[in-house]
C-alpha cells in the first residue's frame, strides 16, 4: 500500500522521537543533572546557584530537510549558567561536584570531531582531574590538537605545561614558542617596523653638497700680511667670494636636511599616529565588603571601593557598578548581568576588597560575601566559580584586581613578558597585537598568604598603592606596568610594618586568556602613538599625546 507524504512524515517523527528517547535516555547512567525548569525560569533572590557556570549538553533538535524528510541534530555542548541551561532543556555538569567522566561526556564527541574549543576543554578536564588525579599527558595531547589549529587558549595552556614540565619534558624554549604563537609574535621579523627612507635622488644631492662644502672650507683661511697692496686686495676679494659660496652651500644643505626630516616625520605620523588604537569601552564592577554578619568586620574595604569607583569614573571614563557590603547572590547576579550584556568591544575591570579564605583540602581560594560563615562554604565564592564566569564572557580584555587574603590562588600560572627589550617600533607593534588578543589577567594583593587590611591611612596598603598609581598616571599604561609600580609601593609600605606581602600579576588559568593585555587610558589622553623626533638615529615615541 502506498503511503501519503503525511504518513511518511508521521512515521519519520515516530522513529526520530524513539531515537531521541534512546539517545537522551543513555544519560541516566551518567551523573549529568537533567533540567526540570519551566520556561522563563530565572534564579530567585535566594537561588544564587542558578548563576553558576556549567558544562551544558543541549537536547537534539528535529529539523525538516525537505517535505517528508526530517533529521535529528547532534546534541550541542556549551558553557552557560545553570538557569540558562535549564531554560533550554539541557543537561549539565557542575564541575565542583562532578568527576571527569561526566564532564567528558559533554565535550568529548565534539572534540573528537576536531573542534579546537572542545579539544581545549577536554585538555582542561584532564589537567584539573575533577575527582581523579590530573592526567597531564592526556591534557598535553588534547592541547596539542587544538594548538595545531591556531587556537590561542590551547597554545597558552600547552606553553604552561612545557614551562612547568607537566605531562611533557620541561622545555622553556618550547614554552616560549607556544606563548609567542598565542600572541602572534612568532618571529622577530613579525614585530619589525621599517622606517621611511629618503629617496635616492635626495640622498645623492645631500651627499654632493656635503662633499662640495668640505672641499671649499680649506679655501677659507687667514691670509698672511703682504707689502703688496694689490695682492692683499685680490686675496681679500677671493676670500669674501669663498665665504659667500660656503654660506650658500650650508644654507642649501640645511634646507635639504630640514625637508627630509619633515617628510620623515609626516610619513611616520601617518604610519603610527593616524590610526586610533581600538581600545573599546571600559566597564568596572567594584565590590567592597566591611560589615560581615558572621566574621570579623573590616575597616577599609568600603572606602577603598568608593575611591576606586570615583577614580575610574572621573579620571578614566569607566561605566561602573558598585556593590558595598554585598552578599553572595548580589555578587553573582552582578557578574551574570555583565556576562550577558558585555560584548567583544568591551573591557571589564573587577575590583574586590573583602575577606578571603583558603580551603585547606584543595588549596582553593575564595571570596567571602558578607553572609559567609566561617564553618560553612555555602556562601563562599570560589576562584573556580569566578574563573568559569570569566570564561563565558565576551569581553575582549578582563582584569581582576583582588585585595583579599589568599587571592593569589587565582593566578598560579606564568606570565611571559614578550616585549622586554623591544625598540619603540616593536613596542608599538606589541601594543597593537595585545589589543587584538583576548586577555584574562589578575592583579592580586598577595599570594597564598594573609594580607594587611590597614597600613595605608584610610586604605589598605594594596588599595592605596593601586589608587596612587592610577592617580599619577597620565598616559596609556599596560596592566603589568601598573603591577610593577603597585608592587614596589606595597613592598616599601609592608617592610615598614615588618610584614611580608608581595602582590602578584598573571593570567587566570582556564579563563580563555590569549596572551593579550589590559590597558589603562586616562581621560584626555589620545589613543594615538606618534614619533616625537629622532636623536642620534633613535626615534622617540610618546603614548597618549
């Protein structure tokens, strides 16, 4: 019996639905959490966990290819919030409470299909361990696959393994190679800028005038006195004529040299100064916690936050969000709103001042909201939670400035300064490349140790150093230079109190850092870079004219 197109379609739907049940039903054997949220579900005021970032496996979709023919798409893995995953009907893994097998279930199929982002996530799963000891060799293998496709995050991760000798033989040269590839500074020639040169005719004319001048100068010499008046008069006349010729040659030479300099400066300004640096819009989330409900109260964090807010708004033109004495829900909610709103054209600075704590079991640092309790981690915000949120943000450049105890656990990784010893031309090229590459870095008040809450007058030692550095800055300044100045000020202040506090600056691991850099740009500072002049063949550049 012949079937109608409608009957064929109905049969195909039955088969695909059966297949979907079988495919999705397999997940009952894994620890993935099945979503049960109704459409439009958002975290309530008491449900801060809804903002946590998870590995989410979206359900398959039924698509009609042509009349009477439909297909079932593969399930798609994404990183998103728990609430978003539930709204979209997905299954998810909360990495803090999962093992690597569950996490692999989300990403492995796509990684095997050759997707570099999925391959990087699989490498991170093996590197982290997630319930089992880390497998650095497998992590290196997956990073290698993604790095070979030019995926910058994987190149940074692979460089880190080579630097530390994890899963691969320790090799600083290989580490630098991958760091340079991530930054797209693969060869020395890549960051060379060739200065405009004079035309060949112009050079020949200047050379000819110089030679004629040198040949004429010996003729200009004092004459001996003579009793013969006519001879003396003749010599004096010849002397005056020679002096005039020398003056004319000197004037011509100076005119050619001045013209050459003007043309050189004009060309160089056209090359370096006419293109505005693509800095984007700057945003800041500023958190200051003093009034803790279950912990000792702090003295300076709120005032630090207020001053940082005013400084970033009035002097640097930031759009700021300020949270004072914030609980866990408020902090995660603010981060989630920024995650949803900001684009790749935005930059984000996150400033946190408050209590910090170290989980002794796994050596994991935490920010403590004002509702945190000393004997319960329920309202603690782990560095992993913050890192996962940063991983899913679209912002081009993100800098976390953390003034809390144990904040250094966020940055237990290397930072390669590729621009050390660069000429001005190479430094300019470096800045342009750093602006193109994504950055996720952290400036912390100390390593895995307690830090001082006071010592800087109305500010903590670290906050005062950070505020003073930004207040005194007048030009475009890279975040690592801010770190250098802050570290020097903190070191001097801490030494005076006989306290050991060493700020740190490094990429945030697993946050998709791509070797870029965060820049501070004061209001009124131009985003152009121009040549001021040339002295002894060395060109002088000024940033922020």
